[in-house]
C-alpha cells in the first residue's frame, strides 16, 4: 500500500525503500563552501547519485572545528546553502539538510530543501520552532551524548527500549510545538553513542521501532560498526554496507542513507523482488 509523504513540493512513496545519497560538503572534501569549483563538484556528485537512483540528496556540512558558534554557524551556512540552491535549481530530487542549527535549517528551507535531517532531534535552541513554522518532514535521530564524547562509555538499560523512550519524548515535544506526527521520520542513529554490540542489538530489534507507527530512516553506510567487524578502512566497506542496508530494509527501514548509491539501489532491487513475493 502506498505511503506518500510530501517533501515540500515533491512526493515520495515510502512503501518503497528510498535511497538517500550522502553529499558531504565538509572542509576536507572542499577548500571552502562558496567558491565555483566546489559548487560544480557538488552538482556533479548530486547528478551522479540521482542518475544512480537516489531520490533524496542529504547535504551536510558538519563543522569540524570546535570553537565560537558564530564562526561555526557562518562556516556551515557558507558551505551548505550555495550547494542546496545549486541542486534545487537544477534537479527535481528532494534535498535534505543535515544540520542541528536552527539558522541553517531556516536558510536551507528558504533555499528549497525538502527534508530536515537533525542528528540532535530538534533539541538545540530554536530548532523545533523553525520546523513548526514550515510544513516539511523532519528526521529525528537518536544520539546519546555529544559527538565528541558519545563513544567514551555508552550506557543503556536496553538500547532499543531506551531509543524508543527517547523517540516518544521527542514526538511529544514536536506535537506540543505543532509539528504533526505525520511529518516525523525516526532514525535510531547507528554509531551515535553506541558500542559495536549495541549497534547490532539496535539493528536486530529495529522492527520494534515500528510500533511508533512512523517511517524509519537508517544510516549505516561505511560506519565503524562495519569497519570494526571487518577491520578495514572506509573505502573497503562496500560489501558490509550493502549487507547492512538490506538488513535495515528487511527490519523496516524505508529510507537508507548511503554513500554508494548505485550499488545500494541494485541491492534493494533484489530485496524488493523478494518482498513482492512475500504473500505468494
Ligand atoms: N539521519 C542521519 N543523519 C546522519 N548524519 C550522519 S554523519 C556521520 C556519518 O557517518 O555519515 C558522521 C559522523 C561523524 C563524522 C562524519 C560523519 N550519520 C547519520 C545517520 O546515521 N542518520
């Protein structure tokens, strides 16, 4: 059955697994956001991922420099906004903004973004208001602690139940702010404050999240939960990432956030062929 979600002026049917391509505009991949060849590079990457079957492009400029917020904020804006504008002007695809800053969310919305993707689940100052004042869908991701400290000693009663409890709190906060539940997508946040075992517990029990009645987005691509098993580097994790993508789809994920779009689209086609026969 169809499950059509509006992403701004575009629609996607979440009864089919959608592949979200990762477009990194961080300093290591670009010298700085604004200048010409970075935009061209980003457009070329986006074009390739769209040709390969991505229906969402996730633009993230997470700041790598700890330090004064205004430097971080302006730096993030300078990196992501020109890229979002360039992509929304050229392509029909949904563009999501991967940020935890309210001002970056607002600027991205004004530049045509169709999805807000917040690894901090709208907990930062002003974020819930920005999302409440637009009609876009929002992905709420679970993270324990802060990126700099989250892997020190992750602690859970039961990671899956704790993540569900977190989602219930965030959904309630969103509804109180006037964000309708139908706009919310949930993401367990693989690798964000979880040990290797806790990541695989979460993947194994991911179907339990479905009891919340909302679509699941999963980001496992090239993460250390794969690398630590295979003891290999980021550019050798394709097979592990494809296995993880299919498992996440099997366990209920409807959006997969990946680096390797073409390969993941093919792997999901095999998954969909099996799924099509589940009742025969
Ligand atoms: N919704 C959603 N958004 C996300 N943004 C990211 S950034 C992460 C990465 O490995 O890509 C990362 C972490 C640390 C440094 C670089 C990149 N991961 C997710 C995810 O799992 N879900």
